[in-house]
C-alpha cells in the first residue's frame, strides 16, 4: 500500500482496532510490525505507540517519540541514525505533513484492549540526543492537531480507567499577558537587534523581525519559566541555531561558542537585562548531549 | 467583559446565535458592533465576519481579513493603521493566539439566519497593502485549526444552500512528493547557502537550516506554482524579509534592492537554476503595494 497522508475515509478519532492487521487493512497503518509507516522518500504518514522505548514521553496531546533502531532484545545497544522511518519523520517535520497516531494497549495512555486511532499530529521539532542508555536516539516532538480538552473528550470512552491527565501549563489569560509583556520587553530593550549578530531586520509594516527566545524552553519537555531572566532577543537565524544547539553561550563569560563567525564574541547585553546563569547552564548541558 | 482566548465553555462549533447581543452574552464576542474583540494590550481573541470590506476573501478554512478603520458610509476613504483591533490581531499573530471566528448571515459562507460560531483560527501572516480602493488596508491571513473536510462536515447543517466549496489545491500524495523533491533540489543545489547573504547555518544533527522559498507564494491567495523556477534558497532571516517585502530582486538584473547590507549585490545563482522572471516581477509588484 502506498503511503497516504491525512485522515482515512471512514475511520474516526477514537476508533478501536483489535489487532495490527485490522489497522493495516483499514489503511491507517500498513506495516504489521514497524512503528513508523513511511521513509526517506515519502515522509512518514503514521506511527503506532506501543511501548518499548524508555525515552518516550506521552502526554496525549504531546508526544516525545523515540525513533527506531539500535535495539537488541528490547534494549538500546547502539546509536540511532536519521535513516529509514526516522528520516521519514524528519521529512514530515520539514514539510509539515500530518501524521496519524495510534496508541496500543501496552501504554498508559492507550486503550484497555487493542489499538486506538487518535487523530493527526505534527512533528514540530526533531533532534538527536543521548538517551537514558547513553546511546544517541532520534527524538521527535509531536503535537496533536486537537487541543487537550477536545482530545480527552473524544477519547474518553476508550481511555484506560487509570488514565491521569499530565500536568500542563494552561494557556490562561494571565499567562498570555505575561508572555506578551516579556516578549515585548526584551525586544524593546534591544531595539529588535539580535544579541548574537546585532542585526536588525526591518520590514515595511510593523515591528522589525526578531524573536523573544527562551533559553530554557517554556514548552514541554523543558518547562522553563517565562521570565525575562530566561530570555534573549535573537534574529530568526540565530534563534534556529540556538534552539537546535548549534552553539551555546558560556554561562560564566557570556562568550559565544560554536559559531565560526562569532566564536568567542561576547553576547551583546543590556545593562538592565539580568540573565540567570542557571538557564544558560541548562542550555549548555543540552548542547553537550547533542555535540 | 475581559478578553478571553480559546473555546468558550458550553459553546460548540457550528452553533447559531440569533443576534450580536446573544453572541456577546455567551462570551463569544463581547462588542456589539466592532468586528474585532481585543486590542493592542491584550491581543485579539475573536472576530465577526459580516461583510462590508471589499478586500475580504473567505474560503471557510482560510480567510483574508481586512482590519478596521478608514471607512465612511461603508466606503474606504483613508488608509488603515495598525492600531486598536488591528494591532490586537498583530499581537495574536506574533504570540500565536487562537482567535474565535463567527460568520454572519450577510456573507456567502455564513448561515441562513443570524450568526454562526465557526471555531478557532490562527493569524499566520499580516501585512499592509493597497486595497481595491487605492488606500492602504491592514490584511490578516487566518487559517482554521480544523481542516476543510472536518469544518464542512461540522458546519454543513448551518451553511447557506448556495454554499460552494472554494477551489483549493488538495494535499495529495503527488503534490507532497513534488514539493519534497523541489525543496530538496533547491537546497542541495545551493548546498544550503542563502542566495542573498551566502550564509550556511549548520546544526549538530540533520541538514543545515535553510528554506526552499517560493517567490510567488504557493498558498492562498497568491497560488503560485510549485516549481524550481519559482523558488529560492534562503536563510530564515532573508526568507522572513523577502516574505514581508522588505526587499525585492530586480527581475532584469537580479540585483537585490531594499537591503542596506546587500544593496545592489547580485543574487547568488547557480548556472543550472533558471528563475522565471515573471515570478520576480509578481513579487516586485507586491513589494510596490507595500512600500
């Protein structure tokens, strides 16, 4: 069966399939064993979560999904690579392709019996990090197209009785207000100039392009605080590279490390901007897991 | 009533309200006349579409929404500014806040009678362009959180009998395959280097960061073709500025115009990359509408 993206006609979110074979015949997930359907040529269109990877995190609407490979007898014994299905998920991230997610009875957020189709998710980030085993694993951050309330409501009839909602920061008015103020504050403080390259990107209408970037991410899984002490004003290029751990900022000297063009340059900082070193330290540690 | 983001408890997508007062009392859209609820301090949390702006485009899942202001007796007689509600929508774009959309009986995609709540949308782009009147209007590109099939299915009982699905390019396997190949092709051709600044942004895992950017956008409303002749390889910074019309590329000489740092520099091009001048011309004309 050729790779097919998006919803499957006649299959609704929350629907139960007794066996992998039924999932396959319905066209939800063709392979009978592999967790990822799709590869380097097509992108990945579907994954099945059925346990077996110690680095997985599953909050129902948010999944930290470990790629495949490097296991023997269900133990991680080698590094994973961005090949086959893992490369498929990379492509799906780059092209913003929807991925069908199915959960099996083996996992906490799965159904009591069989496999449950849980709708479409998007990969918004991928990375290669040292997992619990000490070997490199490919990690994919997936977010549901539905918000958590919708999703719980739809899946409720087929969630395990032991299901517990993961703690998550609700998007409340106060939170939004604070984020807005901090984003604005940091951008204004630096007059929209990047703290790495000191570039200011003007546009014909509206504020210059810049990003109020969190040093320790506020989203899952980092759950950093949304405070100015945890923020930098960056251009999109250096934001993308900071976020992907191409470079770090020395937590003691504020010198930039890992960028040829700005190697050892001191981060441009405003006298009134106190950056909490613990967040730079956290970012540096994550950098080390990837480099 | 203070601005409130996201779904409203007890209100479902497709629900009909007889009058603006009912919408207001339900907490969907508090103002009784204004089309935008929210402003510069809070962001905008809700809009009502009820006609009256000649530059609006409404495809149900995609809306080109004209901001408010500059009208007298329902005619555009002055330029619009990014103030009040318009500034609220800018903020909602920057912070990726969800916006409730309600359609009135006055418009083609509205209900037969009254007002219909159509769920959450996100502003993914905003700009200030010369409208049909010749005056500048603020334009917001909104996309529904739901895909078009879901949305039509949910709203079907309360769509006008004259409702016609807008032509749209379906995300099919073939389309995705082509986009993938072109994106990859253009990035490989330039070895992930930006055609403006010739920067290459390395990352620890995966391909360097670069964007296969369409000169005439493939999405609505431009509907440009997805061909390499309509593409450039750009870094995120210059992609953002190109997309926001901070600069253009002279369709005859390929010289960059509008960027201080690269003014009159010739675009870096590969001998095998044929760029179709008609797309540069289209982009230049759009640049002129904004500058």
